[in-house]
C-alpha cells in the first residue's frame, strides 16, 4: 500500500510538472539572424505560446520555419521556466548570378538570398554559361570560392566553369586571370594562389596557373 501510494504521488508530481502552467511556453526568442527579421520568426511559432514545455510540437516548429528559405539550420533550447530559444544559422552568400531581371545573390546551394537591379558589391560574378545551378560547374565554382582566403576572395571579379575540371577566375583591377582547373585540392590551391598574388599581384596583366597538383606559375603579359 505504501509503495503504491508513493508511485501515485510520483506520477502526480510528474503530471503536475508536465502540465503545469508554471512551466508553459511564455516567451520565444531568436538569435543568429542578420538578413532575417527575428520578429517574423517569433510570430511564426507563437501559436504554441501557453503550451507546457514538455508538450511542445517540434514537428510543427519545423514546418513553421520551413517558409524561411534563408535559414540554413537551427537548433532549439528550452530555458526554464518558460522560454524557447531558437538559434539560427543563416545561409551565407558566396557569389552573384546575373539574370534577365538583375542579379541574384546566392549561397553554395544556389538558394537566392537577395535580388537587386545592380550587381552587389564585394561578391564574385558566377558565370554559368550553358550550365545551371544544379550542374557540376556551379558546384565546382562554389567549392573554389569557399576555399579562398578573404584576401584573395576580395580580388575575384568573375569565376567560370562548365565542368568539375575547368574552373577559371579573373581578378579585379589587374587584367589577371587564374587557371584553376579541377576543384579538387582547392584548399591547397587557394594557399598557393595567395602566395603567388603576394609576389605578382602588382606585375600587371598575366595568368596564374594552379591547375597542376604541386605546380604553380605566373605567366606575365
């Protein structure tokens, strides 16, 4: 009888903790946003306000946030007694695509982050040619751009590729271009290119060739 009474008491306490309005969702906060409006994200999930924390519908939260394409990922955190914190990681732009209506700023997955009539400053122009954002050329170009150190990335004017193996870049203000070749070993090639630019960046028109593994050269003129 005593054991049974204790079990019932424990069940009652657990039930009270789960369903108590003292542990219900009262506040939603969002961090990590820059381009996104955190208030809109809060409003998207505020239909669960008043729900006991243990009964929050995380599947519904996923569906509610799916409409925000600029969210790359997020994690949730419960902060007792009644706060849900959503930590957001936004998509990061890697370059811009020219379209019939202007320019699309895109991330490595090809998701459009922003659209403008004029070319956004500070981002390389990704030239697809006959390719598409689902093709190997786009994947290779974004892999290369992500590998470049910021000092080199800031100098890239355009990047072009049709396949995995024919990436080329042009640099701003110098009539210099880069024969990159395959996007394989991009981290190593990026460091080699940075060293070459440090040596020859002021030498006028020319071509950097980092396409052959273990070999790099600058051809002037």
